[in-house]
């Protein structure tokens, strides 16, 4: 009886162990951000989402785990322009599974043998599309068409990737370079253009400076001429006023001397002596020659008397025009 009990216990333990093995072998975990594709006898069976999944033991197997996260790949390739210039590109491409539905996942899982084969096909498609676009352009146009190149590649590649279950999120051309000889010649062109622009700007600045200097000089000359004309006019008016006051004073003095029965020649003699004294006082050592003979003095008196007589005949002579 003990032997029978022991055999039954062992059989039960074996059954429990087998059941536990089957349970643990059928339980699989799908990591976050991935989708698992299972097959039964090599044929597609189901799509398993993130979390814990129970598979049919020994029959259902996980064929491939597909990441639904964004992925990036860097690539470098060469293209030739229409004018036979070599262009070197360094690009970064971001792609992902286009959707998480069953049909899309099946495309991703079974279109290519492996992820490596898919990457090879996608990279070669990008390179081919870029080379086809660059071949229609000249080297001088490439640097300014970075955005157009990206747009052209994305438009051509999106249709192809969609049939594979993927979507091209972004394509960045991080670096575009040419052969050393072309780079040197382009640098020389840029330098010569900069020198040309600098010379043009310098010429314009010199023209503006010379023009402003000429305008300033003309303005200064005009202001000086206006000031000189005003000064000359004022000097003429001052001389005229001085002469008018002198004539008025002489006429008044002559009338007073006549009313007192004094010879008016005394006025002239007084003016003569005052003039000599003034010259002698402020002459600062200069030599002054006077004709002291009676004939010379008589001639001077006659000139003064003639001037006085002329004033009496025309007491208000017209003023001379102001000098300009």
C-alpha cells in the first residue's frame, strides 16, 4: 500500500511539474514600445501587444518583435551634379512604423527577412532619390536647394515606405561638401565678391563724404558772402551817417559863428589843427610831412572853404549807395 501511494504521489508531482512547465513556456512578455508577431507552424497567427501574453505551448512562437518607436539612422553618400561636380552628403533620417494595426504590422514583419535588409533598402532609396535630383542641378545651385532636396526625397520615398509599413518622419541634410578644388574656387569667388562689395561701399562712402564736404564748403562760402555783404552794407551806412553828422555839425557851427560875427574860417583852422594833433598822437612814430609854407597853408584853407561853400549850396546831398 505504501508503494502504491508513493507511485501516485510521484505521478502527481510529475504532472504538476509538466503543467507548470507548460504554463511558464506559454507565458511571454512583450516590452513597452514593441509589438510581437506570432506564428503557428510557420504561418502568421496573431499580433501581441505590450504586456503579458499566453501562447499555445510548443506550437505558437514569437516570430519577430517590432518596435513602434521612432528610430534614426545616419548615412553618408555621394552625388554628381549636372556639371560633373562631386557632392558629398551627410544626412540623418528618422522613421517609424506608420501605424499599429494588424495589416501594417504584418507588412513590417514579412516584407523583409530582417531589419538589416529593410535599412539597406531604405538607405539606398534615399541615396537614389537624392542623386536623381542632384543630377538635374548645377553645383552653384546645390547649397541653396537644401530644403528642395529634402522635399523631393520625402515625396518620392513616402510612397515606397508606405508599402513596407513605414513612414519617413524627417530627413536632415546636415552637411553638404564638395571636392577641395571646388571648395577653394567657391571661397575665392566669395572673397572676390566681398572685395567688390567692400570697394563699392567704400566708393559710395567717399562720394557721400565728398558731396557733404562740397555742400558744407558751399554753405560756408554762402554764409561768409552774406555776412560780408551785410558788413559792407553796415559800414557804408555808418560812413554815410558819419558824413551826415559831420556836415550837420559844421553847418550849425558856421551859423553860430556868423550870428556872432566870427569868421567861419576859424572852424576850418581848428579842424586842421585837431587833425594834425590826432595824427601826431596816434601815429606810433610814423613820419608825417606837412607843407608849412604860406602857400601850402593857403591852398589847404582854399580847399576847406570850397568844401564849406559846397555844403551851403547843397546842405542835403544824396547819400552814396551802400557798398556790396
